[in-house]
C-alpha cells in the first residue's frame, strides 16, 4: 500500500473522516528552495532530492503523479514552486476537479524582496502581479511568504 493511501486509511480507522488531504505530489527539484533550506539548515548531507522530486524538464510526470495521488485519496494538489511552473498549475487544473494550490516558495520570495530592496522593482506591484498570475494559471489557493504583505497592501 502506498504511503498516501495508507495515511488516509489510518485516519479513517481512527475515526477522522472528512479530513482533507493536501498532496505535495507535484514538487519539482528546484533551486528556488535554497533560501528555506539554508534557513532551516536542511540541505541534504549526501546526494540530492532529485530522487523524489520531479525533473523540471518533465511536464508529463506531474500528470502521472496527480493521477496516482487522486487514486490514493488526495483532496488538493500542491504545485511547488509556483512561478516557474505556472504551465503545470494550468495542466493540473485542466486534469482534475480538486483544488490546485500554488506554493510560492522561499526563493521566489527572496528574489522579489532582494530586487525591491535594491530599488529595481516596485515590490507591491510585482507581488500582486505574481498572485494574479498564479490565480490566472488556475490556482484555487496560494501559499506564500508574502501573506502579511498582501494583507497590508489590501488594507490600504
């Protein structure tokens, strides 16, 4: 039995019904995870994560993983990272009825923050454009380090 399905069965057996499962199945081996790994001191001590994260050049792998996770009982699908994979967000959206979650990761956040701090971009406008692009690509939800900033922008 695969891990996700096993987890769903264990939840049901423990009496936890109707617990939504958000799959991390569409996660690419991306350089955009670097800032989080550095902050969490979680860089691999040997090898790399390419054995279980997807090849950035392989578009069809996401759809295979999506189908597998849906069969195992996932209720939502994360695409991570988001901005460099908006085509994948759209592909996932087009192939399923479950909510699609775009995960705007630490490297995307850091890149935008650094450019704004150097005066190269207008942070608020760029952040809001990024959020709109993720929604336009098909994201039903967005996970982002910019959440507090966005609340501040919208509160103006």
